[in-house]
C-alpha cells in the first residue's frame, strides 16, 4: 500500500492533465466566463438579463442527460478519448457562438448543443482517473484535479472581459476556443493516463469489475444516495444561480464591468485554494462535517451581498465564501461517492449524482434571472439562498460513516 506522497509522485502527470481538462471544460471556462457575456449580449441584442442567464440552464441541462451515459462509457472503455473528442467539439461550439443573431432561441440551442457534445469534459471523466490513481491522498488529489476550474475562474473573466472591451463579444468566444485547442488538447494528450497503475491496457475494458464496491442498483437503494442527491441539488441550484449572475449583481452595486470582473476573479482564487483546502481536510476529517461548515459560511456571505452600501472588502469576503462552497460541491460529491459506494460502478453512480447536481445547477440561473426580471433586484434570491444553504448543510452534514471497500 503506497503512502499519499508516493501516490502523488507516481500519478502527478495524470493529475495535472485532469486539472487542465476540468479547467477548460464545461465546469471551468464555460461556466466561469458566462457571466461576463451577460451585459454585452443584452446591449447587442436587446435581450433581458433573465433571458441571457437562462442559457446557462441549457448549458447545464445537457449534462443532466449526458453524465450517466459518459460515466457508463468511461467505466467500460476509459476516459482519454472521450475527453479529447469532447474538447475539440466544445472548441467548435465556441466558434459557432460568434454567429449569433437576434434570435434568443438559437443562443439557447447552441448552449444546449455544447453541453451535449462537451459532456466528456465534465468531472465524471477526470475524477474517475484520479480515484484509480489515488487512495490515501484521494481527497487532496480530487481537490487539485478539480482546482482547474478555480484557475479558469481566476483567468477566464479577466481575459474574456479584456477581449470583449477591445474587440467585441465575438472575440471573447474565439479566445476561449483558441485556448482549448492550443493549451488543453496538447497537455491532455501527452499527460493523461486513465489506466489503473496495476492494470495493463488489455485489461482495461474489464477494469471496473475488479474494483470493490456497490453496483448502481445497490447504491440507489440506499438512503445515503438520496441524501447526497437531494442535498446537492438545492446547493448547486443556489450556487450556480449566484455565480452566473455575480458580475451583474456586483455591477448593480455601482461597480464598473472591469471591477466586477476583477472581484469575480477573486472567486476563482477562492475556488482554487478552497478545493485544495477542502481536499486536504476531507482526507483528515469527516467529509460531511467539512461540507456543513462550508455551506454555513456561504449562507453568511449571502447576507453580506444583500447590503447596498458596503465597502468593497465586504463584498470580497462574500465572494470568497461563495467560492468556498463552489469549491466544495463537485469535489465532495466525487469523494462521497467513492467512499460510500466504492469504485465498482463509480462512473455510473457519480454520473447519476452529477445529473441531479447539474439539474439543480440548471434550475438556479433560470430562477435567479426570472426573479431579477420580476423584482428588479437580487435581494430576495440572496435571502432564499441563506435558507437553502443551511438546509443543505444539515442534510449533507448528517451523513453517516462510509463503508470500508478496501481490497
């Protein structure tokens, strides 16, 4: 049995590739740069913020359907080809967005299509490889792998905003497409290895059967399965709704578009370091307890965002707490699935949980956008967020002790 440092020495190449893949996939650049396009598109086409934000629901909706399918495929055939093909298709999708006209339906259709063809860029692909390579240091490894989205949150809003302000919103989409092709694809192609270290390539197709754990049918008959699903459905809904609308929310606090984008960049730092910190903590403390603390802190941050005339540092604290919950979400689902259900059917089980997660995340932007269009304010949503986050903290925090699936 390897120690955690030995696992990292052996698996760092795959870990780096997973972090890059997650950063440039649907959970990274696509999600964290969406908000900076909201105002430019409302100006360009006369759409409301609610109408533009609804497209984020279509972005997430496709993953509801693809996640279990992708999970089943990678359980059987591996993840590398799926990830690379999806990256190429996602890049093409960004180029297609530059051809938008005034039809909002086309905008929705494009994001739905991108979510379908980009299903192989979601954490269901990257976390499976990490779980195969790491055990003792699994929490930290998952945090590092999924920290790629934190880097995307740091770099993405500023890069996209700079391109939009200088060359127009089309240049923002083209820039993201170019980064996927020139950075993500080469690194994943050279570094990614989703084969378990003790298995040869010829054994890979039957690899899932050699790992201990529950079958998918056995897992969804447990109370834990549904607690995880319900808890993270509501948490993902409110976090996604606030993240997508964070830049316009801050603009409504009398900030410039660039200042709002810079504060949104702080969110990326919070996600980046939060994922690493959460990963470190769940390797040493009960993961449900760590989750409860994170979500409770974010509830307090949402109260700070309701203030109309507060110093900038107050909003920074609120954004940091929001980033911590964003950091804890998908990482915790992956970790909890691997510990409570094992790796025998990890892809399908995690893919199913991810479907519920993304269904909540798809609901959130739609609900937040509609609430703003009706009331002209984000205040009511923020108060609702406090209640929802505390509910999620209670449900996830109440999970029991996982089974022992050690070989």
